[in-house]
C-alpha cells in the first residue's frame, strides 16, 4: 500500500522561474501553500532525497540534502507566504519548465523530491502510481495516510526504480530455503525452479500472463528472504576496517539483484513456452554474433535460407525497457517484425509509438495493461496473444 511508504504528496509542473538559473537563483518552490495541510504552520527542516529521473537509466541521479518549510512573511501581522527552500540544486539544474515535480512526505522528518521530464516514461509511471492527471504549475496535494489500495506488481516495480527498499519477505520459507541451499545463493535457474514449486494456484497454459507474474513475485520474495538472512550474518561478523571488503560486499548485492531479475524472467518464460508446446531456441546466435533471447521455432530454421521467414519469430526479454528496447532491433535481421516482452508498466506514448514505427511489437503481461492508455492498448499484445501467434505459425512446420 502507498501509505506504507508515503504519508502525503504534492505534485505540480515546474515553472520557468523555478528551474532557470538565468531568471532565478532562489532555491525555492513557490505557490505551495496547500502543503500547510500536511506540513503544518511551523517552520520545519526535512532530510530529503532528491531524485532526478530519466528514461536513460545512466542519467538518473539521487542525492541527499534538505528542504525547509517556512513562512516568508512570518513577521507580517495578516499575510503568509509559504515556501519550500531546497539545499541541493543539482536536480533542478537539469530540469525544464513543464517537468513533473513530486514532493513526497515519507514521515515527519523525511521527504523525497522527484523530478521527471515531461512526456517521459518515468513521468507516466509517477502519474499512474499516485493517480494524477491534468497537472499544471498549481500544486495538487494528496493525503495518502489512509490509502489501503494494493499497488500491485506495477506499483512495486515503480517504487523499486525510485530506490525504495521494499521490505516484503516470506520468513516462513527461510528454514526450507536454508535446508535446501545452505547459506549461499544457488544458480538463478535452480532458484527459479525451487520458487515455482512453492506456487500452487497457477495455470501456465490457460493463464500464462498471471502465472508469469505470480512466479516472478514469489521468486522476488524468496530471494529477499534468503538475502536478508545472509546479509544479517555478514553484518554481525562485521568488516573491521576493511573498506574494500565493505564496498565489494555492497556491490555484490546490487549486481546479484540485477542479474537475478533478468535471468528469472527468461527462465520462467522458457518453462511457459515448453508447457505450451512451443519450439524455440533460447540464447541462440544469429548474424554478427547477435544473441536474441528467444527464436521460434529455432536458430536452425533461422539459418536455413529456404525456411519461410514469415514463420520465424523472435522475442527480446527486458525487465526494464525504457531506451534499452532499441538493442532488440538488430538481433535477428531475417525477422522484419521483432517482439519484446517487458515488465515495465506505463511506458510513455512517445516510446510505444517509436517502437511501433520501428516495427517492434510490445508484449505486456495482461495484469500490467491497466497502466497503459486505451489508445496504447490497441497496439499491445499479452503473453497469451504472443503464444497463440507463435503456435499458429508452428502448426504447419513441426
């Protein structure tokens, strides 16, 4: 639930005065008096995480600083003018007028201030997460303290991209996990198999989309359960004065998380394809040493120039699409229309249109389609749709 992470938010579009260093050096957000509902009347300084989002993940920034809520006319007997002063201008220095600003109250001492470019996927995800629409430079305040709606897979996905640590685990499984794997991580394939074995209410043939997400969610929770136990043990042992050991340990956690998510996605898809009797090659090589995630019915047929290319299909797999989707375009030259499946919710209209213009068909697990507009859904297909498409192609060739 959002209330677990945020007490309230304020949202607006940045004005030229707030972002242009030529016009203003004020380090302040104006016209935000409605925040008085959640900040109160007294001067308050909050520890703040400033997050600058971009669809190019390498440009994303997160820095720590402070924001101070105060009345600029405190000494005036009848007037008040509340402002938010920010200590860090690095985030706002790269922003433009019209960009989305979210100031989120985490608790009585901490804020998260998030800026996303107008028209970006990051912006669309924030608007969906917080149920916002039709914003201008006037502030919209939402009290989330009583919110009891489950944000679902899409919401958890968006929160994780913002850097929020989702504390969900399944401690009841810890003993079983340690008994099976000891105090170390097994390979991603083995852990995926184990994780799937703990999920009973699925139907990979009738409901492949729902099954995929249930498997992904369960594996994430079991992974974090084991990770939390192992990290606790390491912290108890300590690092002494070995800074390199600490840094290496921290990096290993981050790298393992990223690698596991991608491999898990592919392993679960491979099993669904097998259970639906689809012939495929996973990780086979095409021209110029490219390696598409999946080729149907296989790379043997792909390299057979007499095999009808219309009966070939390829599927790229990316947990996060954003600008990385372009990598798929060069991976199988014989197949004019590429397919890409992603767990990314609420991709922007500009990006989905760009994909369509490049003959890339986006595959979205059906529970995530709710984060897309009706106009976008016309050009999206579900995992089940993709399976049916490939199955029909294979009827006459296998």
